[in-house]
C-alpha cells in the first residue's frame, strides 16, 4: 500500500444548509419533454397537477444512504475544495496560489471518505422556497426554487486522504474558508457556512 495521510475532520454548520440533490429521479427526461412543441406550459402543469405537486418535482433534497439517513456526498466536499482553492489562489499569502492546475491536483491527490457522509444533529428540517431571477433573451424570468433545509447546528464527520503530507495544509486552508463560503444550494447567500476541527491525523502505509 502506498503511504497516505488520513485527516479526520468534523464540520459544524453555523448557518442553515440547503439540500442540492434533485428529488425528481426523471429530471433529465422531464427537461427534454419540456422542449417538445406540445409540452405543457408551467400554468397548464400547475392546473393539472396542483401547485404542491409541481413544486415538489423541482425540489432539491439531501441524498439518503442505504438506511434512508440524510447525507452529504463525498464529491460535494471535493467540489468545495476546488471552489475554495480557486477563490484563494489570487492572493499570494495563501498556499493555494502555488497550485496551477488545481482541479487536476485535487482530483488525483486528495480523496474524501466515506461516499455518504451522514448529517448528525439534524433536529429541524423544513422546506425553504425563494424566487430566482435570471436574464434570458426573452427578458427577465422569475422561477420558484424549493429546497429541503436543515437548521444550523448540523454536524458531519469524514476523512480526507492524501498521498502528500503538504496537501494537508492546503486542506486546512480550504476548510478555514468554510465560514465565508459554505456547502449546498444558495451558498452565495451565506447558507451552508461552517466551522471545523481536526479530530486526528494518521500516517498509513
């Protein structure tokens, strides 16, 4: 076994976190169908199915593990690492500024386990609806977004594995960025922000 460094991490969310997993398993098929010439308009769909059913179809949720427990996915943590590295790379005071092809480096040198990261202390869950505005060739459009949301205080624990000891300092730098930019839907509005602590670090192999 190649030598690797394992860092056990705990995150505690200091703001509510929104689920980002589509609740509709047929999302791609529904999108393609919506482009058909005879596709229902939004108004027709609401008239036929009801507002609640249409809203539920477009809702984002937390993925579940085999036991049905709400989770985050390991690739979401790696995605956060990439976002943090990109944001910090413009300042030479940060180690992230020394990484050129950061996506490739994170993909091939840094790993997160387990695949399904259980959300603990998830005491209050609610639906959070908010309008989304977008500029299109047809003018400004407004859509209603709906997300399963957990209140602040949720805790997750996972292990970051790397083949380079120096990468652990990069991971610590990225995790520090979590109190500014978090995880999940609508993180640009401050949702999903977290603090973190290092539980333990081990050398294996």
